[in-house]
C-alpha cells in the first residue's frame, strides 16, 4: 500500500477524491487530510506520506506557498488545479504530474500509476524547486525545462535550446552542449515553448530565433543556425516566420 494525504481547503473535494481513490486506486491508503497550506505542511512532517495530492488554489496560502515553506519534501506530489495555463505550463516544464478539476478518473489512475512506479523504483520526481523558480519567473525565455539524457535529468534554460527536430517517433532537442532525445511530439514542444522566441519553420523542426545566424534566400529559404546547422523553411511557413522576426 502507498500512504497518501490530501491537502484541499474544500471538504467536498477531499470527500470526492477519497472516494475516487478507494474505487479506482485501491493501492492508495489515505492516512490524513488537511485544509490549508499550513496544516498540510504539519501533516506531511508528522505522517511522512509517500504521496501528496495537493490543491493549488487555497485561501491563506496556496499549494506553492506550502512548498516554499518546506526545506525538503521526500514525497511524490500530484497537483490538483482549476484550468490555469500559466500553472500548467510550469508543471510541464518541471515534468510534474497535475490533475485538472473536476478530476478525470482515467487521468487520476495514470498519474497514480506513474507515482507508484517512481516510488517503487525510489526515483522520486523532486523538481519542486524548478517549479517554484518558473512560477516566479515572468520572462518565458528565462524559465528552465527538465530534460533527460541517458536516464539522467538536467534542468536546461529555455533560451539555451537552439532547435528541435522530429525524428520518427522521437524528438531531438539540440542545445550547445548536448542533444536530448524525447518521446514527446514536436507539436507538444510547439505548444509548450514561448512563441516570442520559438517558431516552427517546417513540419519537422522548430527553431529558437535567438540562435539564428542568417537566412539564405530561396523558394522557402534556409535558416543557418549559429552552430552551422542548416534547416529548411517550408514555403507556407515563410511569411509568418519573417513577420515574427520583424517584430
């Protein structure tokens, strides 16, 4: 059994989530609940759960405030939030699990399964400092993203990503120092990375305009990156790309 707690300011939400976990995630044992950031911190320190279901929007201190108040968290956290694209982007940058309200049963089961696997492998995702850093950073180009290389996780500044290339069922993310291989689709990164500096110039690649050296003319043209990589510009994307550069 995996020990878990629920931190949510609304009793109805706690009751609903508890019933869902009992019905669909019987491997969970709810060992306590809390209704505020302060009481959540105290409960975590007292019972030391393996998993925390943490509501973000709470009066008198959000879920993020609770994290900031804790010097160390040795537990998996599944965040629960109303639809807030800014917060969701931060979760995705930090590779952390989140659930949208109202909680979808299938998404709940998948999030619990991922947490259970990490707990069993003692490979906890403890990217909470990265999450808080990104929440505090207003400039999208200065945010950092969690990427994996040979099983090791790195926190990479978004502005350090030079270009991203689709390669079959994988995506290659190129930085000046190394290339990361991801199973996410190119469209996932197109929606995640800031449109102020990134542009999808071709169905197979996205570039960071901060790393463009020059543009060679042609029917569509070619972008020459600062590392000498040349990437084709699709004809139908050329006009939008040039407009974006002119801004």
